[in-house]
C-alpha cells in the first residue's frame, strides 16, 4: 500500500510541474514581486510598433507589464519573454535593464548582465536568471502572461 501511495504521489508531483517551472527553478530571485498580467491581443505583429518581432534575432521592450516591463525576443522558432528588471535587486529606480544586441545589462552599476536568448546570467555572480514569462504566438498576435 505504501508503494502505491508513493508511486501516485511521485506521478502527481511530476505532472504538476511544467517546462517553465523546471527551467526557472532555483535561479530566479524572490526579490521581485510577482505581478499577474496578460497582454491579451495588444501585441499585434501587423502593427508597426511590433512588426520587427516578425523576424528572427529582433527584440522589443514593452512597458506596462511585469515589474519594469518585458523584453520580447524572436529566437527563430518562437518568441520568448523576460522581465525587464534585474532579478538580483528588488524593484528600484536602477533595477531596470538596457539592451545591447542580445544582452540585458542592469543599470545599478554592479555589472550584472543576462542573455536574452535563455535568460541566463552572463556577467556577475548572483546566480540568478531573468524571470521568464509565457509567450504564445497565434497568427499575428503574441500573448504574454504569467
């Protein structure tokens, strides 16, 4: 009976985790508040503001969502979305990040940088990675939410 219960518990535990949870496990800081949001149909790739995301390698900053906004990146096979605030800091005036190529750099002067492809830290030693958000593309609409 104990083995059956252990087996059922293990299956339930495995089913309750999704891909995003596993890839973010252990590297996203708890310093950032977790705001719920949904862009709905606002990000329409047919609009001039968002049309650059139709092409692989292009990125875009969108304000008004998450803590300090979100960065979107077309990696060629999908569009990924990350929080625009450095996970090594609480929300502050300097915790926003600037983009250069595919690298986001913290404005606090501590040298933290993160890769926009995966969200992994490329400079600094905090061990954090960017908070990823779910991004789904349906036709010309990109919906980002958490």
